[in-house]
């Protein structure tokens, strides 16, 4: 059986997320650490093993859509798709914003392609709404987008992974921890649990605090808050974050890719 299989690649500062879109549905997703020195052959070898474990023949790929905020790995990704799949990957950038009806009304005229993908997907989910789109990745990004598609405001703060890494790099004696939602109270009498608790509640409080301040400053708008990213799972009980979509960025990359292919075919 011939499959219509597309690779959707989201290159972040911490991880590269490979998602397969097969016959109109999202299939497997795999995470590979973002390592600048990894070669095309190494990337392919990792993907081949992951696909084999899932009983998937990745040589059914017919296209690749890539969002990347790490330029250093773009060459290896391009070479991998060209050499092993005979595919020229399509990289989305903020230059494609106007094509999707997004206007970047910031002091800087460019944004990360992942942010554009988030906004495109959120506007599709909630058309004609004023939006606060939050991506909780290595950096936590708060995007303010009005119902006309104008990205007019932003807040940038450390992500949870960034906070964890800073503790590891800036201290000599503290243990390395994995942050999970504490099952007990905030206060602890042991080092590792108290560090985990501090990171969890500190990050939660920071995000909730920023949201509250944004809502105060934008009190004239009814903001629909949409969140994505690795740490968004911690906000499922939040009174503010009512919409969490772990595939938001992936969906946006796909939408932009389709628009670019449609425009190319229409020439």
C-alpha cells in the first residue's frame, strides 16, 4: 500500500521533534536532542531505528516541512532529506507571515518560525478572536495577536528546561532533578524534593503571574488563551489556560507548508 507520508520537523533549542503525517492524520512523533555537530548520516540512523521500532517504513516519505530556530543544524537536516529520501525540505520562516494573514507589528520585523506556526494554528482554532498564544518551550513566549492577525505584543521569559539547566550549570553541590508535579505540599525537608518543588511552583507562579498582568493591561479585550510546549501539561488545572494543544506548532507548520505548496503549484 502506498502511503502519503509527510515529515513535519520542529527544531527547537533543546529538542528536534519529528512528526509523521500519514494519509491525513498525525502519526508517530519522536524527539531527538538538538546537537549542533550531528551529521546527516547520524540523524538518518536515529530516525531509521525509531521508525523501525514503530514498524514504519520512513522511505514512504514524499515531503518534509521544517521549522527551525537553530540555524546550525539546518544543513544536516537538509542533507539528510536530500541524500536519504531524495526530498528537498521546505523551511518555513517569518517571511511567510503575510501569506497566512499574519502581520508582525513588533519593533523587530522577524520572529521564530515556531512562533509563526503557533499563531497560524491558534487563529485556525479560534478565528476572529483576540489571542494570547503561549509556547512553553526552552523559552516561554507569550504572543498577543488581535482578531485581525496583528502580532502586536510579546513577553519572553525562561522556560522550565532553561531554569533546570541554569541550576545545573550555576551550582556545584545541588542534585540534578526532573521536574514533575509534586504530590505533596510545597515545603520539603530534603534537598532534591525541595528543589523540584521550587522549580515547579516557581515556574507555575511566573507564568500565571505574567498572564494575570497581561489580562490586566489588556482588560478591554476578551483574550482566548492557547498554550503549547513541553511544560504546558502543568497547566491543565489552570484557571486561565483553558486550551492546551501539544500539537499546535506541528499543526501550524503543516498549514504553512500546504499554503506554500499551493502557491507554488498555482504559478
